[in-house]
C-alpha cells in the first residue's frame, strides 16, 4: 500500500448524518466522496438531501440520499437496514446530526433539553449501537463523532457582545458527553476491529455578525474561522487506513483555539 493509498476510501461505504447540511455536513460528505467512498448522506430534509447527492453524482462521485430522524430510534434502525441491504456493508459512520435548540440558559426550557436529549443523547446511542452491529460482523469499522471545542472548554460569553447571538448551554453538555462516549466505544470495541474517534471543530464561518467574527479571528492563532475545506482532511484521515492505530482520540480542528 502506497502512502497516498492509505487515505483512499475506495470500496468503503460511509454514512453521514445531516450529511447535506450547510455547515460541517456537506463538507464532510464531499471529503469522503472525493476520497472514493460510497457515500450515504442521511437527514430529515430529503429535498435538500437528494439535491446534494445529485450534485455529487454529477461530479462523478458515488453518492446516495437516505432519510433518518435522529430523534426516532425506529428511523435509525431503518436507515441501518436500508444501507446494509443495498450496499452489503457499513465501514464508516459519521455522527454529525444535532437536534437544534436555541436560546440562553434563561430562555431554554425543560422541553428544549428533553428534545435535545432525545436526539443528541438517545439518538447518538441508538445510531452508534445500530451501526456497530454490522461493523462487528465484518470485524472492522470507523465511528467518527463530530463534537466541538465547547465540549472541551467553556464558551466565552464576551464573544457575543455587540450581537444578538446566544450560546445555548445544552450544546456544551451534549458535546462533552459525546467525547467521553467516544472513548467508551474505543476502549470497549477496539479489540473487535472497531475504531471510534471524535473531531472537535472550532467556530465555523457562517456569515455571523461582524463583531463576533472580528473577535473570534483576533483570538484564534490561525487568525480566521473554520471553513468547509478544513474538516475534510481530518474526517478522511480518521475514516481511512491512514489512522488504523488511532482510536479514542478527540482531534482538535480549531486553529489552535484550545492551545492558548
């Protein structure tokens, strides 16, 4: 195997939840498809999902759209079964979807946290358990969780001064738990051929208010917010044989934010 072939995903089947999303999802999916994977992008938004998969196919990639609701365990099992039936295997699962809830601590409700828990905790568990089963049968697989810098350090409220942005507290709770759940999977299933790793991206540039962007750029050592191209390489690395002895890590893709 040559050095570059180690990063090839040809012959691998990869599933990305919220894989057509405008932030990390579409970039993650593109990176996997560009590296040769048979890509399944799964989300509730089927119109966008189909359009995105068609866009990738027009570029010559093997991309497919399927539906999943991460708050519904039956939907998760159906997705798993559909992928196995159609493609015969599952090599890579990227848990990227998030049950989105906004608002500050003073605004959020118990119902908001229950909704988040249904998708971000129960859904994460259900996805990992469901897709672990075929991976265990084939004795190989890579599970990648998209966490966050806010699963490692607290969000700084001064970043949001001069904007109407709010940092929701459940997000830190969810992402920190995701990172340690990754370690659990890695420690428990590594001997059976399954690797589990997390990626913690920094702030993704999404045309946020200028005061926020300026303050963020001032603080991060690289001097800019994360862009879609920045997450492709880390995901492909953890999905491929290039990282075959990497298990249980939380890879910081944050421009050095957590280094200082």
